[in-house]
C-alpha cells in the first residue's frame, strides 16, 4: 500500500487533538503578524542600504521585489520603526523636539583617538525573531573597532543601552575625559543614561539630527552584524538569538574579522599589538 507524504489539515488536527475551527482561528490570528514581520524586515533591509531612503522609494523598491504594498502602510511601519529619512536642516544645540531631554554637541568629529578607551561609540538596532523584533545595544571602541559591551532585550528603553554600557565598564578601566558618542535618541538622552555617563567621567557627544554618518563606525558594525550573522540565521527564540549574536560579536567580529582600517587585523589582534608596543623594553644587564 502506498503511503502519502505529509498530512491533510484534517488528519493533522485529528492527530494532535485540535478542532479544524480552532486551527483556522489560530492561523488567521498569526498569519497577518507573520506578514507584517516579513514586510518590516524587507523595509529594514532596503533602508540599511541607504539610510536616507524615503518611504516612497522604499515602496517602489518593494514593488520591484513583487510586494504590492501601498505607500500609507509603508509610511506607517517606517514611522513606527523610526526609519523615516530626516531632511537636513540647520541645527541649534538646545533640545530635541521629540523628547524633553538635553542633547549634546558632537565632540567626536573634532577628535581622532590615538589609543583605546579614548572614544567609545554606541548605537541601537533591530533584530528579527520569527514573529517579533528585539533590540540590540552596543558600545564600540573607536580606536580598535572592538565591541566592548552589548545587550539584547525585547524592549528598547533606557535600560537596554545602560546594560551594554555597564558591561563595557565591567570589562574596561577608563579614565575621566573619555568621550561617549551616540545618536540623540531618547535612550541616550535619558536622565538615567546621562547620569551614569557623568558618574563615570565621560564627555558626552551626540550626532546631529538625521546625520547617521556622524556615527559611522557604529552604523558600519550594525550593517556587518546584520549582513554576516542576522540575515543568515533563523533564530528559534530570544535565547537562541542572544547565543548566536554573542558568539558572532565575541568570537568572530572581535577576534577573527579583519579590518582594513586596522591593517587587516582583527580588533583583538590590533589591541594586543598596541599593548606590546606600549610595554617598556627591559634593560639588559651590562649594556651601555
């Protein structure tokens, strides 16, 4: 007797002991969510290629990919995910109109680090699970390109970047005067985060509104993370994502990935080389 491959919906429901009506109700509730996640992921991939892409061009690119989404829906999702391109305008160093907290001028554009722990850059990005987005915050040393702190959570309040910062502070000894550079997002301008920076002696620096290139090293890392890890992996759940992303950051990016700006060395190798050059040369007994 020939055996069919797979089961019909009715046979599958009988096997697991659920009604067909219950199955279809669950399917109807989950399918729009999956479709929404798929669309948001496609939008993020387009915007990642060019952060200044507006919603009309995003909608056009989606149409080219065979996704006939109307502009209003694309606009709504981009607004919810804070992906809308912002027009360039003259900036006044007061407060951001999107939140009541103070913002700070860009110190990083005036400073080139000559050693580690002189300039740290920070950023937040989205990572996708099957039916939800989670958020990653990271802190990167601008001199060595090494990620010195990171955290992944289901929400992106001020606690998220604070966890990444505290992780970096637990790993590194810093001196007062080190610059902390980020965008002017609510999380980085919050009282909780600013007080922690001031407590540790950081000089606070922020990019101008709508100027992601002013935090280019952080943006570059996020693109590398997504292209070389996130887009290549289907995460089962949050625990699987944290494990995989942590492995990529600590073992691949920090220890193995070569950077042209570091003379084609990894951040860990570059820091090791810098440390060896700074060590005093031992005196040889009897030498003149």
